[in-house]
């Protein structure tokens, strides 16, 4: 059986004393909430290549190429070791569906590290070397740092993308036939449509073409992995949900339809209702309607711990 959704996280965020100063940066939300949904794999590229703790810090420095070198001992260059390690880590952990990293770290940072230049201005907001090499190997894996994990919109984007990728990876590891492929397309419709209607139409076409199941799976893979990391806006999410709601309008009492429709529309305009509440309301009328396609949507079947993660904490 395919394992539970698995996420890799910087070891220091998981409370391990791996930092250069011997400390950690334990993240409460990671330990108490994320761990209830995902199996966490700890990764510390610096310690995993054999550096001691405590140790002298390293920094990204650009002369010609960007290098990861010691700030005290400038001859200590760990660039190649970290890049090799990152590629190996990506290869050996093919089923991880997300990465949670320490902000600003020259190894783990995501759009938050600094490259110092011997001549000229420093560059801010870049990826650490481990993150950069990992994403070069697996660009479709959703990634977030501990600061953005505190931001509700960023967290919702990350969690939904990671769960959708896990679903795809589970399919890829299974015995794929036309039925399992169709079921995957069906349950991810709302997820895809809330990111891109065009991607949804392309996926529909991929499923209906005359090729073999393997051809259809290859087309699905290409399209789905491109869509996983697209960021949905509230407006797009609401449009996709309203489109789904319309398909069951005839099976609902007008008052119930109008109530949920108004709630989704308000969510789309950035008003009061939070996302899990909207999902729960859509789920209730979906169950009432008995519509099999809508009932199968992955986002309408989130577990309690997932819904808790999608709320303000
Ligand atoms: S930021 Fe990355 S490299 Fe630095 S201690 Fe944490 S896990 Fe290790």
C-alpha cells in the first residue's frame, strides 16, 4: 500500500539541534498541526554531509558561480557536496509531496537567502543551495518556509498542492488502468479548475483521446504536474465551486442552493467566510444531492486534521 502523504522538513524546524550554533528553530505549527496530516522526514543538508554541530557558519558567495563557503574559513567550500547530496535526496525520496524549509538559510532558504558578492551589491530573496538543487530535480514539488506557513492563504495553497501531488504520486505507483485514471481525473476536477480552467479542459481532452492508457497517463502527468503549483485566487476558487454547485442545482431546494451560492460568492470577493467553512457547506449540499462526481472531489473529502490546518491557528 502507498504510504501516507510524506513531507520533508528542515531538521532544525523539527526541533533537532542541527544549527551552526547547536540550537534549533522548532516550529510549533509543524510539530502540532502539520504532523497530524503528513508523515515528516527530517533533512539537514549540512549535517547530512558530515559537518559537525556546532560549526562555523556558511554563506552563499558569488564570484563567478555561486558557492557555499565558510564565513570564517573562506577555503571551506561545500558547494559540490551540498549539490550532490540534494540530487541524491531528491532521487531517493521520490514520493515526497512537499518541502518545508528554514527561511533565510544559505542551504535551506526558499526565495529568502542572500548571495554576497565580493564586488557589487548582495542579492536577496534567492534559494539556498539545497533547495535550489532539489527544485532543479523536482520542480513540481510544493515548497514553503516556516514564515509563510503562518500565513493562512500561503498555507492553504501549500497543503492543497501537497495533497494533490500525493494523490498523483499514489496513482503513478499503482497499477493504472482506464478506470483508476478516470477516477483520479474525476476527484481532482475542482482542484484543477480552481487553478486553471484551461488546464481542466486540456486534462479532459487527454482522457478522451484515442491513445492507450499509458499515453493518457503521460499526458495527464505532464498537465497535472504543471498545474499542481499554480496558485489559486479566491475568485478562481469561487468560480470553480459555483460551477460545480450549478451542476446539482436541480437536485437542491432553492433556499439551500441560494444560501451556499451566496456563501461561495462572498468567499470569492474576499469577505468573511473562511475556506474550510465554504468546503463544508458545499459538501453538505453535495451529499444532499447524491451527485457521485461532486461527492468524489478530493477537497470535499478532507479529514478533520486537514480542515484544521486550513483554518486560522
Ligand atoms: S537551516 Fe537547513 S542546513 Fe541549517 S540547520 Fe536547519 S536544516 Fe540544517
